C-alpha cells in the first residue's frame, strides 16, 4: 500500500487524545450515604466489570475512528502491478475519430455519440489539474493547445462529424507533438487514448512515431452492422452529349457489407429536374454498374446529382458532377505546302456539329488556338517559332495537338518542335512496306470502337504502311503507344504535356505512305480525338485532399478576384489563385466542408460550376481487428474495454491502482457510530 499524501500520517499523534481522556477521567463523584451496603456487594462488583469493558470498547472505537480518518486524508492506494511512480503532471491526448464512418449505429446511438461519452469518462478519470489535448480529424488550430479538464470536456461535447479522414499513425504523430509542446515539468507522464472504429484504411500505423514515452491506449467502437452501399464514380457512355440526342450515364455502385440488398433506388437529377430512376439489386461485397438514360435540351453547363437511399451512413449516397454541352465543336487544321487534307475535310467539314477551320500555315490565325479541343498540324514542313509558341501555350492549358508529319520535314524546325514539346525527333523517313500489327484496344481512345467482350482476330485487317518515321522516345519519357507496327515501332503515339496531350502519327496522312486515312479505323480515331473532353464529366474535387481545380481562365486583370459561391445557402469565399504554365489553378484550402456544386464567379458572372464530393475512402465500414492495430504500432499499447460500464473507475484503477480513501472514510464513520451506540445503549 502507498499514500498520495503521506505527510498526513503525522496526524497519528492525535491517537493520544482519546487515550488521555480514558486514563484521566476528571468527573467528580458525589457521596450518597446508605444504611447497609452488604446486600449490594455483588451488584457493585458486576457493575465495575461492565463499566471497564464498556470504556475499553469506547476507547477502541475512538482510536479506530481517528486512525481511519487520518488514513483517509493520506489517501492510501494499492498500486497496479505495472504502475510506476505517479508523475507531478499528467498530459492526456484524446482522439475522437469524427469521420463520417462514425455515423454508423452502435449499441447506444451512433459511434460518434459513444465516442464522446467515452471521452468524457476518460477525462473524468484524471485530476482537474492535469493537462488535456483534444485531437479530431479536422486538426483544428485551437486543438493544438493543452487545456484543463473542464475546457476539454466542453470541447468534447462540441465534436461533430466531418469529411476529414486521418490515419491512426497521423493522429499519434500530432498527439505526440502536442503533448510535448511548451515547457515540460521535471516529472510528467504522457497518455494517448484513440477512440475510433478503426476501419481498414485509418488503422494504418506507418507514420506513427516510435516514442515509447507516450503510453498508447486503444478503444475500439463497434457498429451493429458494417453494411454500406455507396456511389463510387460515374461516367458518360458517349464522350459527346448533343442537344436532343439520348445518352447514358454509367454509375458504379459498391456494397461493402456482407449482406445482399434488393431494390436499391438510384436517381439522376440534372439542373434540379429528375431525368432517370432505376432500382437495382446488389450482392454482398460486389460492384455493379447502373445505366441511366437521359436527354439534354439546353446547351451550357449542366449540374447533375446521382443519389441513392441507404441508411444510416448517408454521406456517400450522393455524387455531384458537372459537364458542358456544346452546340458545336471547333476543330482547327493548319496545313503545309501540300494543302488541306481531303480526308480531314470530308470527315469534319461536312458535319454541321463541327466548326471546322482549315488554314495554310502562312495565314494561321493564332486567336483560333484558344478554345478548340483539337488542333491538327497537317504536314507543315517548317513551323515558325511564333506558331510553336502559341501551340505550346495551347497544349499546356489542356488542348490536344495532333502532329501529322510531312514527308520531308525541315530538320532545324522539327528539332525545335521536338525540344519544345519533349518529343522524339522524326529523323529519316523509313520507306519499308509493313502494316499496323497491334491496336491498344483497352485505351479510352478505342472505347466502343470494337465489339465488347471480343478480342481482335489473329489476322485483322489493319492499315498498311509504306513509309514511317521512327518515333521511339527516350526511356525516361512517359508515353502511350496506341497503335504499333508489326516490327514494334510506334505508329500512333500519345505524349502528355502540361495538362494537354500531343498525338504523333508516324506516317504522313497520304495514301502514298499509309492506307490509314482510307481505313475504317480512321473515322473513329479522329472523331474520338476531336470529341474527347468536349462534354466529358468535369473531374469533381474531393473534399479534404487539398487538390485544386482549373480556373478555365488566365490571370484576371486589375482588381478583379474570384469568388466561390453557392447561392442556395449564401456561401461565399475568396479562394486562392495560382498562375502557372497551364493557366490558373484555384485552391479552397478546406474552406469547403459540404458536398455540392458551387459556382466560380467574377463580378457575379459565372465562369464555371465546380462540384465537390466527400472522400469515398470512408465508405468501407469493415473494421480492422484490434490485435492487428496493436501489431502495427512500433511501441507497446494496451486495449481498453469499450463495453466497460464504468470506464472512469477502470482507468483510475489502471493508472493509480485501487484507491482506498473512500473505504477509510466509511470505516471512520462506522466506528464513530459504534462509539455512539456503546455510550447510549450500554449503561453501567
């Protein structure tokens, strides 16, 4: 047994007081004359014995009452087997996992409700003078400071679910830094309590600090069920959405639970109007695609929402996205000395949906290179430095440039082109008869070109080639070979550049060198190049990842600034804008906390809508076994029973052992009661 306040043991000297009272009885006795006491002799002897016994019992009860009263002030306790000497100051970090997965139902409400309750019980197990650090997934600046217990309890009650998700390793790293901040006293202990459902993703301990001075305690909260259906992603069946023409949205659904579900309603809403509704079954642990047909009647930006009904975890039941429907698609072809290509003119010039402009290189309109999704450099022998500069700016901002080389390129001009776009130099034309031997059918460029579920035949009818340039890129240059010759040389190759692409054909677009312009593959390949991105879904921003989005414009002149607004609830912020080589990027820095579609405006004029969605990493509710979490730590950790009815008492016993002062007070009161009973009930 040990004492928290051993200095009170000096009060044992007070035991002398009842002893002195017992030894020196100062009461005066009055003599009473009696005629004959011979008959009272036996009664007198019996009364003396009873009085002596009564006084001894009263003395013993008084001594025991004083003894236990002194012990109560000294606060005795039985230390735990692993408990060390108690520190002068204890610092406690409590992590409440407030991610959306904690909205799952537990035994006593949501897991977040249980986490708040358990956190309060943990805080109450420590002294009001101890220091506390509250950690949530939001990593708020105000939670970086140590506070007393009362303030910590107020912060615990205010914790709400949010979109941020952290791994347990990241949390431990932040908790360690917060606990050891400021001036440390001579004797201090550190404890970190982690309250979470410990999903498979957040149970990652890779970034956890190997610091054994911080005692880690894990408290796993278990949901009643881990079933959750969520929308993973979606994409358009056709990359081009034309006015009045039917299209399909393909929605990918996932069931992360172990229970199959029937009749899951899936709804598509565009610009506030419901466009499609479907009801689908979904097997346990399966992924399924749902097709929703729709038709757009008005051009411009379209704000769409895909939603389903699933309870109780609902944050991933909606997916917001935007896409733009154009009335036409501009295509620009810049031609060399051979003039306009009849194949390009026949493909793009006769379709009113394409606003096709074909111009000689000497009369190229640089202003036309700002908006088209595709620019074709058709057999230009010597592109000027001014043209190359404009094309570089165009590709960096997200455009696609298709390079159709001439049979006799100007070596100096094409060396400059290759250096500017980091492309392989064409070299010498190889005049050798061969054919295309392989097509990369899995690439999005060839999606829906070939029959689904069937491979190409062993000897397909692919384009013939009589002359080509060797386009082998350097080993460190990333590229995609879309079509390859039988000898392994690339025939059609794609190179990323900035936020755009450069596509290079190995042969001039001339039947003298290749049958590609007369082949059946020519039409779908060129159309896919032109239409790709014209109406595709604009990639939504994932809340909490800190990624930016393109502003769609260059630096604003004068004092104009961007506003990101949502008129429905009055949301209005000034995001950060960074000018870069590809145009401009907008960053919101976690100021957007709610999923939805927002508007990027300048002077209250809409530039473009931007969709924000919650991170789908929280959608898989399956937990990690707590033993596996412990093994992932680089330091020892203990597991706290989340089902303990009195967590405060359990932690107190684990930290300080068994407290005995309450029992001492009860015993002191008991012996005082015995003394009173002896005085009143036993009379001499």
